[in-house]
C-alpha cells in the first residue's frame, strides 16, 4: 500500500476523510492504513511488513509521524501534536506493527533520470534515519552534522557509549 504523504487523509472515520488524488484517480480512500493493517493481522498475525517512504515529495516530520503511527506504543509523542500511536490504538490496532524493513525512496532515480543524485539520496536517507530515531535534523541541517550524528547513532546502536560532542573525524578514529 502506498499513500505517500496522504496517509493521514486516509485514517479515522470515513465521513471525516479528505478527498485525495492517488495515481491519477480522485476520491476518498475507503481502505486506508488502519483497514489494511487490520486485514494483514487477521490474515497473518505474525506478518512482517516493509514500509516505503518517499524522500522526494514527503517531509521528515510526516515520515516520522507515519513511523510513530506504526511502531509507537503510545507513551511517547516524538513529534509533538497528535500522538499517532494513540490514534492507531484507538482505531483498533492495539499493538505496534513490526516493520521488517524500511524501503527508502523507491521512486528515486540515481542514474540521472531526474531523481536525486547518489549523494543527495544518501544524505536524504541519512536524515530520515536520524529523524526516525529521535534526532533533531531538518532539511537545513549541514551535511557534516548529519554524517556526524549518523556516525554517533551507529556507534550508540552497537551498545557503545559515545561522546556526542566529538567531531565526525574524532568518532571515526576513536570508535
């Protein structure tokens, strides 16, 4: 299921859903993310899902909201505003969804066909990875800072305490 940045328009009470244009068709999506998740859980409660994010046309905030909606336990609201995990729970999908893998930017063309260059793709995917792990990055975060934070997050995810004040070069040489 691909709803891109419009997933929020396709959840909740059907009478409250907004009009969408998806793949050249227009209308109200009656089978949104909640209905899709419920049908997957009924078919195979142990299913592992791949979630595809669009790094060209979507915002980091919206992608983080989608991840919170799917993975959150409802106790933390990373982005502020609506607690999307609580919304999912109230909609009848009680447990966090196990995401087997995230597919980042399947719509990009790194071969020169109008998408992102390879360097732009790596930077955008790095920012998304940081954002979805609670790091405060924005489209304006300098590239060097993104890569420094990514290195620190990678070391931390290995269970190693990392000094967050170190530069990227210091992280590389120290760890």
